[in-house]
């Protein structure tokens, strides 16, 4: 049985479950073993919320999620401003690592995403650390609209319990569009988690994670990420308007 979840809280047109990492990991692992339709897990951050305002398909995918947790510190801030504080962040990378550690050899995992070679290295590292069973490891360089169904069918042949997909912006749409075709009990869009696990990207310093400043660290050190700043400002404006209304 799945652990019971508290009712989700409304936030800027979306819903987020007020749970911590412990309960989130318990729920995901239980869902990998449960009967029923495939379940989509969303790790919500300010950028996803802003992009969903301009991308109806993303908005619909977020609305169809079975579990939504607060990834970004901005989500916690906006929830406090709305008078509905959350118990804490559930970063996607921490959730993925916790589920892999708890699942161990009994967990069948598909790794999809990143540049060629990243998913394979991430899978190898997961086997070494936690002994999980890898069903698929492949890059994320495919055309979403024309090749998504084919990639999903390839993944399904391995009969994974869990799909960890690092497919960048819009990954939730790709997962939801082919929800049953992936053949996994649980689907999670994990962003750059595969790069971290593969060792091709380093985690930010511990102090930035404690203070919720990973985004500032990454943006400050990487000019290619500076385009994210306007989205974060848009999110602040959305939260301010929500509070006033």
C-alpha cells in the first residue's frame, strides 16, 4: 500500500504536497511496487512554475502529477507568503539518491537523459553505490515529438520499476505524454541529477544547500545560465501578486 499523503496545498495555480524527504522517498519506493497506472512525480521549482504559464502542455502535465514536492527554496518562500508553510525542500537529486539507496538490488531502474555517455556512467555509479538493477541507460538526445514514443517503447522492454529522466526543460511533458508507454511504475524528471551521479557535474557546496542558494551558486559561476534570472524575477512578481490578491 502507498503511504497516505496529506492533501496538496494550492500554490500559484498548482498543487504541492506538504511532505518532507522521508515521506516522499517512502511513497516513491512503495509506488514502484504498487499495482495500478504509472505515477508521475514532479519536483517543483520556480522556473517550472513560470514556464508553465507560457506552455499549456507543461501546465497540464503538472496538474496530472501524482506527487508534487517542493524542490526550490523559492517554492517554500512563496508558500510562506501565501500562509501555507511547507515542512521543507525535497530536492530532486536527494529524492532520487534516497530512493535508490532504499531500493537497492531489488529496484529496477531506467536512466534516460543527458549527453551521450552520462546516463551510462550514472547507472554504473548507482550499481556500485547501491546495487540497483539497471534496465536501460541511454542519452536524452532525441526528438521529443517524433521519437518520444519509440524511446519509451525501448525503455519499456526492460520492465523498470523506476524511470529517472534528465531531459531538461519540459521533461515532465515528455514523461506524461507517454506515461504508460515507458513501462515504469514511477516516472521522475530529475534534471541534472544524472550528471551529478555520473560525476560530470559537481553538487554545490553544502552551505549553499543548507541555505537554499544552489541556484545562485550555479547561475553566478555559469554565464550560460544567466537567462534563468528573468524567470526567477517573474516568479517573485507572481508570488507578490498572489499575496496581494
